[in-house]
C-alpha cells in the first residue's frame, strides 16, 4: 500500500458505509449489519479493495480501543453499587450456565479440551457495543433497565479482562504462573492509579476549564490514549487500558456530558470497528466451521434471553422488563473476539476454534441486532414508533 493508504481506507469505509447504509435503511435492515457487509465486500477475501492485513488490523484496533473507552464511560460504577448483589448473582450464575453450554457444544463438535474451554469462556459475555448502542439514552441513564444492563455488562467486562490477562500469562515464554500473578497484580494497580488521577486531577481540570469544550475533548482523548499506552507499556493491552480509562472517568460528574458530546465520535469508531471486523473475516473459510459456529450462535440467541429473564424474575424484576433485558443481552461479545485473537496469537487454541468463535460472534451480532431493532426502542430503529435517541 502507498502513503495514501489511510486516506484511501477512510474513503472506502465511510463512502461505502454511506451507500450500503442507505440501501439497508430502505430495506429496513440494521445499520450494524451494513457496516460489517461493507468491510466484507472491501476486504481482501472478496474484492481486495483493501488488501493489507496490517492496515485492516490497525483499523479494527483503533476502533475497538476508542469504543471500549467510550463504552466504559457509560458504565457508571454507581449503577453497580446500587444493584451489586442482584447484578453479581445474575452475572455469575448466567456466566456459569453460558460457559457450560459453550463447552458442551464445542465438545460435541470434536474440539479438544483447551479449545472447548476457551470457546466456553467466550460464551459468557454479552456485547457492550450492541447492548449500549441499541439502548436509548433515556433508558441508559434514567431507567432501571439501563441500571441493570450497565451493572451486568460491567461485571461481565471485568471477567473478560481477567480472562484476557490469563491468556496473556499462558501465552508467555516464561513461567505462566509468574506471568499471570504479575498481570493480575498490575490490573488493580493501573485501575487504582487511573481512578485516583481521574478523581483528583482530571476532576479539577474539568471544573476549571468546563466552558472550553475543545479542551474537554482534547483532555478526554488524551486520557484514553495515555492510559491505553501505559497499559501496553507494562504488559497489558491497549484495549484493557482504554476500558479502564473509560470506567475510571465514568464516576466523574461530567462523564455524562462528555459521553453525550462524544456521541458522533462513538459512531465514527463504531463504523471503523465493524468495518475492520468484516474486512478481516474470511467468508470462504466459514464452511469449515459453520455447523459448530451456528450451534453456538443459536445457543446464545436462544439461551441467553431465557436465562437472563428467569434469573432477573428470580430477583423480583417485572416479567416484561426481565424479558427485554434478556433480549438486549442475547449475543456474544466483542470481548470474545479479543479473547479469540489473544488465544490464537499465543498458540493456545487452533485456527478452527478461533474461526468458530469469530463466526459465531458475528452471527449473533446480526441476529441479535435484528431482533432488538425490530421489536424494541433503539436509536437506529427503522420503524419511527420504535426510534428513540
């Protein structure tokens, strides 16, 4: 690729997304699916308009880093504090059931023990991106449904970060136990340092210069990239660092204002992430793993809404509310993609297992987003009666 490759890639991403999204809206289809389709069509496995794997990886990485930061910014710890017992019970029980189902499905299709364990782990998480992107802002911040969803996602994401750290430990050349202990020690240290700095330094800067929106924007993005780079420098990942940066800032009184003002940026990186996801996906290898991937996807789509509904009703939530929350959390997570990439790069799982996880995750993104957009209020609903920003 030449020196203009970044500009060329951005042109393809957003011009292509505009064209396909227009067609998707006329066809009353989900925009998230449109972004994946654009990446698939432009990627090296179909048209080859973008053929550089490194560039595709960079696009996806930049997208997920900023997305995890912006999503972490919406995961207010106060929500978890108010629902700690309920969220903990629901998250732990559901995660155990989803992991068991993933292990059984993987084993039935002949995957080895390690592959099955990693596949089981990826089944535990629901998508923070889909869950929050398709949740109206009013529901996210002002209704019990938003509090419950945020609390469950926050706990799931914490578990996902621990899984990623464990994979990093097992994938090193040195002692796995030593490396796991090191990264598990570093995680709370980085989190505590980020929280302390956010509370005692960023808060003062925000209060002092809150009238200068350009500075708030600059400071926010600088914070995201700074913590991401710090995490990377000490052996964690950029993605984990960005997520910690977002969550540490979420407790700040100005976090809600920042999240609202950064909505266009969130959509920008959302498009980049799903484009990169589609572009890096080898559709011609799907036939090798379609049966186990479809089984995992259908298992997630069917089991997750049912389990969440039952567990939430057990915690005395209303049936209708519990049912809607279950549907909104009824998919596999972007963290599962990170787990698949981390496990493959360190040689822990086979390429077939990684491809199965990726395929199943994308299938659930597609099926779940359709289900939500067609039946519940969302910011991108094609039906005006269901469109809520």
